[in-house]
């Protein structure tokens, strides 16, 4: 996970794993450009103050795109293999995109209600800890299923999941065997298993493969410049990892952020239900209440991380962010190549830096 090896990996996942395209279709909506010099931006960590160049160096930025009022005001690609057309591995930012797809399916009545249990759509989860878990509990990570998601313990659930994906194991069976660790709806526990089950529920409810549904209902309606893709498991039948395998350009990811600012509308069309967007940026679990699997400056709602100033963000390991401040009409995409999956101090520094970019743009 050292640079430049991780940088190459994070821009070439379709060279390493099977992949399925998420087509952009024929609707392309260019983003305008109105460049703003961010050199004066500074932020403080403890008693030290840093500038924007130090921010990128210290937080291993590979791609940085800033929209204000739907227009690109700043764009930079510091990564050795990144660029305008490079599709970035977004890790758990994928979870937030999955949530939008679920919201669309609920609006279309393919999913009857977020209060429906998993077993209504996936009968093979009867008799497992997920049998009575509701879709709402999956979205808020309160299923009460599975252990603490730790990457440095070889026998943790997430490491078994990772080995099954890459090594040709049975991913479904790994998730089906997850034990119950708390009552449903009581305790937040960040869980890629919850997202994976949510993706399987979505596929069962819609009758569509996740990449195909994402293309049909979201990506082809976004005005995206490029196709995106999900990478897939090695074992057949292939399955997309709804909680971690979405890849897209930084510009196109910024379009998702702008959709969230616009209450789910793109070019006058309601792509994601307005109330679903509002549900996603309104804390259902307040900041400071996430426990050991969440940082204290975050709350959580609907597969998005919320902040106490009204901003919210999608977050992926190794430093991937889709940061949205609706009040300022600012969207920031920051892709990174951290040498570790998680880093609480580096995350806090990233949020501090992004907030100062917003503050500077607001004047």
C-alpha cells in the first residue's frame, strides 16, 4: 500500500479484477469552469497552520475537484496515474451511491418499504442473523450483525470477506455466517456486510444486476462524461461489491455531489427522490454517538456521514471523499492514496482542510 503502487492500483482495478460497466448513455452535460486560486487557503491542526499544498502532501491527494454553484472552480491531479479520464477506486464512497439507488427503487415501488425485512427479498437469508433485519437498519448500519470492522486482524469478518472476493471464495456464505452481536436498531456498527446485503436486496427487488441498474437509473441520467464500473468477485456467478467496488472519474463523482446539492435533480429532472436526499443529509445518529466504529466528528444517515455544520460526506478507505455543503453550494471530491485503510488523525485533518476551502469560497 505504498506509493506509487497503491496509486496505480486505485486507478486500474479493472486490470486486477473482473469488472462490469456502468454506462453513461447518451446524455452528457458539460461542467463549466471558473478557476479560483486556492493558494490563500490555510487550516490549523493543533498549534500548526498549513497551506493547501501541504494539505495535499500530508493527506496523499491524488485527485481534487471543487465545484461552486455547479461549476468547476478548481481541479488538480497530483497522483502519478490520475487525470481527468482516470477512473478512481472509490472504496466505501460506493455505499453512498448504493443508497441513492435504493432510494430510487423505493420511489419506483420495486422495494415496498424501508421497513421490509431482508428475507422478504432474499429467502436464502432466512435462518441467518439478517433474517429480520430491515432495509432501514441496513442503511443506518444498525443491523446488530457482525463484528467491529477491523483491517489489521486476519480473522475479522471484513478480512474473510476480502479474501473470498479476491480468492474465489463464497462471498454470500461469508456474510450469511455473520453472527448477531447486538439487538437490531440499537447500536451503530459500520459494516460493509450491511451494504453488501443491501445491494443484494436491491438486485432481488429490481431483477437487475447492480451495474445495469446503476447505469439505467442513475449514471445515464447524470450527464456523466465517462462510463463508470464496478469490479466483481472472482467466483462465479460474479457479484458486484455494492459497498466498495465502484470506480468513476473525479469529475463524474462531483456530479453526484451536485445532484445532492440540487435535492436529487439533474437538468430539471428528478433523478433521486427529494425526500431521500433530505433523509441522507439529516443525522439519524448524531455526531459523537457512533461508538468505536465511527469518528467523533461524524453522525450517520442513510449510508452518508453527516457533520454538525450541515455538510455531509461519503467516505472511502485510503482517503476517498465526496464532500457536500448544500448551504454553500460547494462540492469537493478528494481522492487519495493513504498507506493505511483508516487514519483518524488524517481524516480529521482532511475535514478541517475541506471546511476551510468552503469557507474561502464563501468569502
